[in-house]
């Protein structure tokens, strides 16, 4: 079984954590009518994306938000890539963390954002995640009954070596909960997802929050899915909603067989 259906849920994020979880649950109850296998939520879907919010909304693994997300996966019998949430460890460190649950509600993966979003663009976006967040240090690939899938968060995706490491571990798709903004989104969002798909011959899936022009940080939206041949399968607009993509991991093998990215002789780099 190498074919699967992925639902990308692009939702407006509000200040009430429980309302965000309820909205995600309502979306998932709707999309399972289309026989999806995996649902994906946006980066920091539990709280408005702002450095000051992360310590306030942070929970430890196993606390209420984690348990509710696990139950959503179990009740709907799907894999759930639960976007990302602010996670607090026993030492008080806070991470931008994505949990993955299987159809039994069991956690099968956990990715802590490795590359923190620290940018200062002249006449554009300023943001410094490292003011409140700590960085992870793991390459994350999880097993499903369909095959292996890589997972990273937003700014991680700008670093090509991380995608290559996921593929080296067997990933045939890379899922990216994200929150590109109105400076980086128009410039690089589609470009990056198409580049990473072609360079690694994988499906790439980007799930963003919907655009809220009243927010302090405005998400670009435009959630996307790209084939291993670089074809855009789904490109949403900025509004709240969802999309469904069909992935065929046999097609990944076909593309890799037809266009093998293997050097025929060793290259010495001086």
C-alpha cells in the first residue's frame, strides 16, 4: 500500500488555545469524509505566532493539548501531524515542537525545530525566535504503513542538507508545518517547495496558518503540495480552508529510477 491522501488544514489561529484545538478537530471531522490518511496542521496553531506567546502557551509533553491531539488522531483513525506547539521541558526550556500520532493515538515522532527563525530584513520582517525558544538537534523521519515521511518546521526547510538527511533516512515525502510571512512568503514559499521536491525527488507538503491581517505576525498562507517531479499539486490562497493531495510513493520510485541522482564517479573537491 503505497498511495495515501493528505489533508492540509489552513486555519486562522486565535488567542484561545482550546478554541484552536476545537477548530482543528472540526476540520478533521470534515475532511475524514474524503477518506484521508494523514491530516496536517500549521506551525504554532495553538497560539498566535509571537515570541511573547510561546512561554505563556507552552505545555509539557503529555499535558492537556498533547492528550487532546492524541485523542483526535485516535477518534478519526488517521495519522496526525499536529502542526507545531510550544513545548516546555523539565528544565524550563521551550521548543517549537511537532508531534505525530498514529491512528491509535500513539506518538510515533516528535520534531523540535532545529533552525530558529531569527531574521531582520531591511524594510521587511523582524523576528527572533531565539529570544524565547531553544533549538532541537534531531533529523526526524517517521514510519507509516505507506512508507517513511520526513518532518521539519518552517525555517528548517531553508537548509537543504536537512532535507537530504531525511531522504537518506528513507523519506519519500517531507511535511513542513510553517508560518512564512508577507516578506518571505511571496519571494520564496513556492520556490523552496519545488526546489526541495526536485532536488530530493520527494513529495513536499507545506501547511501554513490562514492569513489574519490583524495579527502582529501575518502569515502568508498559500499551503502547498508538490510532486517529486516539481509539479504543484495544490496551492491554496490566503484564506481559511483545507486541501487534499493524493501521494503515490511508487511514483517517487519511478522518478528516482528514470532520473537517478547518483554520481557515476567520485568527485574530489579541493
